C-alpha cells in the first residue's frame, strides 16, 4: 500500500520504484487522504488516480481526514468531499476510482461513505459494531 496525496508526487523516481516493485510480482495499491488546500479538487484527484493506474497502481482507499489534533486545518467539508467523489465515480474507470471511506476512530473499521447517488443522513454513521458516530 503506497500513500499518494497529489499527482506531483508521481515523479520519474516514483515511476522507477513502482516498476521495480512490480517486476518482482508486487501488487501495488494506493491510499489517499482528502487534504484541504492540497487535493480537495476534482481535477487534482482525477489526475492523481488516472496517473496511478497508468503506472500500475490501483487506487484503493480515499480517506476522510482523521480529526487529529493539530491537523484540523486539513479537514475538508464532508459535503465537498462527497461532491468530488461522486463526480470522480461518475467519470473515472472503476479501476481508477478508490473507495471513499471514514477510518472509524478507535479501530472499528473503514466505513464506506455514500455518494450523491442516494439520500442519506450526513450527520451520523455506524461502525461495524453498530456504534453510532456523529460527524
């Protein structure tokens, strides 16, 4: 699992390192985190995920930023994240579109976030142990 947040991270050196990993049979996946001011736009993430697939990496997870003390300024409004991810899902190949999830605090799992194809309550969700969590 390789962490990428922005397409500018895919350099010549990155591509070469991935090529070496793949040449020995490594299956490469990526995970990314929504970060305000870094990758909180459709265009940036479309480019990132498209480029990852081109170099042989399957975008696997797109995370909502954890509410970590000191990193609050990176948290993107969840409505904006859902809007961006809905647009990505509608326009990217299924191979290039990661699963958008919230990594539940306390290690209770990675809960998929519904996109704007459905109606849902944005204020709360349940983890895999049926615990209700408020956003």
